[in-house]
C-alpha cells in the first residue's frame, strides 16, 4: 500500500468564512390569556353574525344613548362600535369583574353591577333611545321588564327601540319576532332562541313622561 494514503494532502488547515449578515432575533409573541367565562354568569356569547343583525334591527345608527345591560364579553358592544355608535354614548352593564374589565378595553363606560339593581336605582332618571341585549335566559322576564323601564326617547323625536335575544318560549304582547335562531347558535348550550324587537312610538313616550 502506498504511504501517501496515510499522509494528509497539501491543503490548508483553515478556510476563510465569508461574512454573513446576522438576522434580527424575532421577539416572542405575547400570548393572550384566554378569557374564562364562569358558568354561573350565564354568559352565552352572541355570535358575530347574529350580533350584526341585532344591531341592524335597531335602525340607522346615530348619536343615541345606547344601553347594553348584559355586556358579557362585549360582542354586542363591539358591533355597536363597528356600526358607528359613539363610544361615549354607550353604557355597558356587567356584574362579573373579569368580563367587565374585558369590556372596558373596548373604550366604553362599564358599570360593574347587577343590571336589575342598576335599573331600579336609575328608574325615572335615565332613558336610553337604543337598547340591545342578550339577557340571562333564567331571568329573561325580569331583565326585559327592567330594560323596558329604561327605554325612552330621551328628548328625541324618533321612536325608542329595544332589540333582544331571548328563548323562543318568551312571549310579550308588544314584542315583534324578527327571526328564530337555530338550536346550535350557542356552543355552550342547546336552546332555541329568537330575536325580538320593541318599538316605543312618540305617543307612548309622551304618556310615560306625563305619568312620571
């Protein structure tokens, strides 16, 4: 065997490396902590498509005092803002601390209390021309009654309007059923629901003013 097999070829020991531009190390993405919804809150998040139609049922947007009495995760509040309702004219009510803090990030005033308590405290002193709501199903009758007590023209010439998402079993002589939703509308429960609307005409608003 040739001795050259055991010898290193005449090659340099070091090889020059061309300069390579270093890339910026990407920043770690902030992972948002998921919003955990307590089962006791009865917060059934309104799907975006349903929320959009509910806000449309209120009528053309304007400079109205608008109430969302069961703000939850802010699905309806977000839709109101996206449709041109001024944030400073929206009043959101939410009793649960984490949910209320989340809705506040949308830039609207949030009152952290039970809506039924709030309605009793401001009755006769506050009126809302637009109300949109997805109330707790177990207390839907009381929440609708409380919301109706706050519905008013607030000095405006246009009728006041309330749109609500309620179980199909809810019945009211003055309510107009706009649509019935499929049973799988909510991922957290299987319940048949519908969207209803109350429109308070000018004469009715004047009667309420006289009776106060």
